[in-house]
């Protein structure tokens, strides 16, 4: 809340704080004493305990009456310049039919393996991804209305969508899980910033059981009111799917060798082959009949394909010629690709110390 009060907001902003039906009295007392001078301030006390997912839906539905909403959960901190960022995205917000929301958070890790997620290095400040954002998202009602219409008719057939393994394991009540399906069904994307305008303290709660995870969701906050190119979808190279895989169109644009092929992308090796619909695939999975191959030297990983760094770590081949094994290479090799100077013995000692600390009373 303090970061919100310190933000550099010029235009009028109305603040609505929605509290659970069983909100603690000290929390309610704190909220009542907030001094908000930039616009209307209203406390909404829900009639019952909704839970985090229904509560998110309730806040998102407020866009129907208000026209637009920025939904922030209570464990987030915001950059002072988040308002400037949203103002810079105004053209995207008002005219981009492909966009289902404008996220403020930069997902810095690939959630399937917890290794870094790096964008194509260029001047684009926005990237687009078929991924739900629960860490601060701006919506208009025109963005959300189709999602709620989808939700009303959705019968929970999650198995018919190509969802990452971690998403598959979520309970069906988790709102982001149905949002993933909506994005795939409608072929829409959430716009995200190259540098984060929110960060997550991962306070103890429904979805955060261990404080040892308190650093996992911290993303570097952007501390400037100057932004790079905020491009519309059709003019952006940084376009990704639910698996953090770059768009095939981007690879074809920057590596002309690929123009003659119809393929999906699986550089990180996390996709299920049974869901691949294209004739060919570019993957780190093992292939028995590679057509083109690239090594794994350059960073980020996608640059090896974009710059045609020939080798045999990633291959283009027919989908039917790939092994169903999820990933090639052992954990050590993958770890050292991202963190080459880390001594594995030091890492082991650190992990053992962390495990033992759970049993030591302080």
C-alpha cells in the first residue's frame, strides 16, 4: 500500500479496496485510515469469504461498471512509474483486439524449470504471451467480457488444451487456469513489460506455504519514466506462447531458412508431442531424423536459432521423429548454461543448510 501511495500518479485515480467477508478487524482498521487524495476512495467488504480466485473474478468484473480496472493483490509492491507505463500503453489498450490484458509484472523465470526467461535482446519494451497474469493486470471491460462469456460455457475440459505441466496441476477453481484456456481458444495474448512494474513479496497465504520461496517471485522493479518501444502486436518480435516459446513467425522473420517449413517451437523441451499439430517441430528433444540443427552456445537460447548457430542441440525435424522425453541434457548441464561460474558443491551446501534450518527452532 505504501508503494501505491508513493507512486508518481498525475491523473485522477480512483482506489477501491475489496476486503474478504471475514476480514480481520485490524486489517479493516488499517484500510479505513488510508489517506487517498488522487480520486475516489471506497472500501468494499464482501458479504462472504470468496477465496483468492473468486475474489479476483469479483474485482475483474468491476470493469463492467467502471470501464476498466487495474487489479492488484495485497502482497504486491508497485514501481513509482507504473502509471506512466500504463499511459504509454494507451494505444495498445484502446485499439489492440489481440490483447486480453496489460500485465505489470515481468515473469523472469520459466515456471516449468525455474531457469531464467530471457527475451530477444532488442528495444521492444513490451512482449506478448499467452499466459495469465495474477501479479498486477490492467483490463478494460471489452477485454474481459469475452473471457467471462467463455467461462460461463466452459465445461472444464482442460485436457483439450495444451497447458504447461505446472498449470495442469492447479485446482480447476484457479482462475488463471481457465484464462490460459481462453487465451488459446480466442488466440489472444497478455501484454507484458520487459522490466517489471510490480513485484511479489510472496507473503504467507493460500498459495504460499513456505517462506523459503520468498525470493522466487521477486522481479526487478523498473525505476524510470522512460520506456523503449511499445509496439502493437503485429510489429513485435517478442511473442511467446504458454510454454515461454517464441512465435514461429518471429523465427521465420529473422532466420529465412525456416520460411519453407510449418512448425511449432519447443526449445525448452516441455511440450507434449501429442498436442503438437504442426508437421514439424523445433525442439531440444532428441530427433532421429534432423533436418536442420543448432548448437546451444549463444544467450538467450533463441539466439542460436535466430543467428543460425549450427550444431545438434536443437533440431528442426518432423514431429513424428522426436522422442517423447521431455528434455535433453542433464540438470548439471542446464544449470551451468545459465550459471556457469557456480560451484555445484557450494550449491549443495547451501541447499543442505536451508533444509536443516527448517528443523531449527529460533
